[in-house]
C-alpha cells in the first residue's frame, strides 16, 4: 500500500492582480472572506508577473503562457528579444560564439562582414539597437569592411519613420571608418513570407549583384528620393548606396553574412535564397561562396546555417525534478487553462512525466463567460478536493481561469462574481488540506480583473495588466525570506516546503522559509 501523502497544492488564480485603486477593481469589489483571512493571517506578499521579471520587454504586461513557463521553470525564461537585449546590456553579446566566428572568418581572410535586417525600433521582427550592437562588435573584432543592408519597416512603425534609424547607422559607420549602409529596400520585398519570389529576388539581387532600380550616395538621401516617388518605408524599391566610384558593396566569395532579425516567419525566404542548395524560388544568377551565414535565432530546423541564439531547452523544470525524485504530481484545470498547467508549466513538453496525472474539467459551453462567471469552478473544486483527500499526490498544480476569462469580457459585475466563485473554491480547498495535513501556495500568473475600465478612454479594459500578484502560504509556520519575488521564485519555494534540493538550473529563490 502506498504511503498517504500530505500534498502541496499550487493554486494559480488566473488574471488576479493586486491594485490599491478601488476604481473599476472587480477583485476589491468582490466579497472574498477566505482570501482576506489568508492574506491577513498567513505569510503573504506580492510578486511580479510582468516585464523583465518574466523575460518580457521592460514594462510589458504578463500573459498566461509566459507566466506558467516561469512558474514551472524556477528561473526567468527570456524571450528571444529580451534575451538578446539583455546580452547586449551585460556585454555577453560581444562574445557570442556564432557571431564572433563569422566576423573573424571574414576578417582573417580580408573579406567583408554584411549585416542585414529590419532596421527598425519596432521590436516585432528585429530592433535597430541589435543591428548597432552588431556593427560595434564587428568593428571591435577588427573587421575592416562592415556593410549594413537595411530593410525598412513602416508596418510595426509609422509609414515614414526610417530616417532616424538610417541616420544613426550612417553616423555610427562613418565614425568607425570601416564601412557604410550599403543598401536599402522595403520589407515588402525583403521579408515576404508567402512565396512571392519575385519580391525576394529583388532583395537577393540587390545584395549579391548590386542590381538596383535606384542608387544614392547615402541611405538617408536614398530614402528621401523614395519618399519623392511616394514610396513609404515598407515599399521602398531596391536602392544601392554607392561609393565615390559609383560602386555598390555586394556579397562576394569569402564574405560573412549576419541576419539580425529575431522573429523567424519573415526571415525564412530570403535566408533560404542564400543558403539552400536545392533552392527553386527563382534562378540565382550569383551564389556567393560566403564564409559563414548566421541566423540570429533559428528560423527553421532544416535551414543549414549557423545560429547565434538557438532555442533553449528547459532542463529540470518542476515536473521533471519531481519525476527524478520519485514524486507524484497532478495537473488540473478547466479546458481554458489546461494547456497552461500541462504544456507550458512543463516548459513546452506535451508528454506527462512519470508519476504525473492530469484532470481536464470541460469549461462551460457559453457564448461568453460573463454569462457563467463561476465557469466550472464547483466541479473543478470537487475533483481537486477528491485528489487532496486521496492523499495520492505529493504536488498538485491547479489553475482557476475565472479572473482572466471573465476579466477579458470587460463586464464588471460578472468579474466580481468570478472572483467570489474562486474565493469560495479556495475556502473548500484549504479546509480539505487542513484535514490531511496538506498545504498550499496561492498566486496568479498576471493581472486582469483588478482593472476593468481603461481610465484613459473610459472603455472596457479587457487586457492583462502589469500589476503584481499575491503570493500566500497556507500550512506550517513560515516567514518571508525574500522581498521583491517573481514568478520564477515559486517553484523553488515549493521545493523548500517539500524538503527537496533545487536543481542548479533553477536560479529562483524560496520566498518563504519554514520556522
């Protein structure tokens, strides 16, 4: 017979942020006696679920996917954009092996380094600051010829906003004395993703042959001429920026190419034109034998090119660590958040771990959840209490979707009822845990229901927020061990309460300490 377990339950109240402002705050307006008592009488604090604290750009509101990945990983999991930006700020970017190798291979052969990418502050496909950092790195490593091929935005930025980024790049390159912006072309051509190969061909031939409808002596001059032709940034036609002798700087044998877009979908076609041996999108009049082609991130697994920031595999996330120590675990939620407590909490893994069970409670079939704000919380709690009483599990991960799903409807009264339903559920859960000597941690993945109206527009606020989220411990005597916690501190806190070492990969710290 298996030993009866005293389970540790992690309750994730989805969309439950903390704000002192009572205006349009469904959480504050709700009658929540159970959570009020827990907050007052048990160890509790606020933790961050947004911005750089969860690996998102500074100031960006959190979301459920990112939140659950961080909750399960026990470390801040950086998205590509923030990973690269952080590396640049920390000085790590300068030593990136793939980028350093590409620059050195060209430099050692007396060849050029070509840096191409969307020269935009848009931050969706790329960031011009990353391109500038790459120019700095190439110059610092001794490259004598550095050419930037600037793809122009106008979709994720205003239609005519490329002048500043281009002027900054030209000033930077002029100061280095090592190169220039060598071409400009709109993203309509360079970054197609729908196999419109004639567009991609215009970009490819501009870079490899200097084939251009227009020439200019500076990028800014070339851009102004495009505006005169009534071409907005996105649609700027192939323009070669030529030297005093009227020569374009093209990709030649032995040169290195570095593609600075971090988002994959629009980077694939032009990359394949350069690297695929069996490419058939168009006839390549010139195929340079470049020394290296580097993708900033992995654009596709089957593209044969170097990669500066390969996908990170998350090792020793909470679920895997429990498996390695012979622990049992349950993941349970409604349909709306089932993927979050399974796939995302497991760091992007579909399969169950050994010793893991899953329970899916169907979300109610209603047009919008304001029509049934309690959703299926009663049945979800029935099953959760049953699992606690079975004493079969060491750890249970449960998500109540109400605050988020009803918060998204923008209906204030419904959001209040949603919060009250979650509070009722938590009362039942803590009662069941007390009977078996179990304990729980209560938190959220991001905010939502605490701001139901946009103060600027007066319209319903249906998005997430950047507010902190509660973190409460119900169980043994404990004290606060860490201020300014973040979501990635939750898994280490669980391990501390379970009396387990945390793996080296988990860099978070326990927020509570047993006394």
